[in-house]
C-alpha cells in the first residue's frame, strides 16, 4: 500500500494496522492512513481509489471479486481535527486477548504503525490555527 501511495505522489504518510473495530470480539482487519495532501473532490478521489485497488490487489483477486475497496475519506482542515484523527488512528483495537491467542502469536514482532517520507519539509496543506 505504501509503495502504491508513493507512486501516486504521496511523499509522506503514516499507516496504522488495526485488527479489530469497535466490536473488540470480532476480527475486522483494516488500515488507517494519514496523508499529507489536500481536499479531493469525489471524482478524483474515486479515480485515485481505483488506481490504488489495481496496484495492491493481485489480478486473480480483481477477476474474482472486482476492484472494490472501501475507502472512508475525511479531509481535516483544522489543527484540532488533525490531532483528533491521529489520536483515533493510533488507539489500540486489539485489547481482548482471550480467545485470540493465535492472532497474538501470529503478529508478535510485527510493526503496526509504519511511516514514510521526510518530515522536515513544509506540508502541502496549512492548518487553521483557530480550530
């Protein structure tokens, strides 16, 4: 996923791996990705999602299930919203170990947060300090 995003011009970002959602008893693998970018209108966003799907899915997956990929896009224009998104994305979701020992062992040592890019550059966006 990071390679695909880099090739599409996203020079830096943070990826969070989550194994559960709000229901801690139900496995629900998903990613949260924070990118340095700007607002995307629906049409360019849909095109970007199609490109990412085709880059990350093997051909047999696309043939069998199509190129569907659920993307929940949220642009955060204020500093408070960016901090809230960072807090939400970095929260622990794998908190119920009982019954999930197999998963605990299988992901032991795995990095659940990944980042890429140089963070000493100016951002593409500017935060509204009032929020």
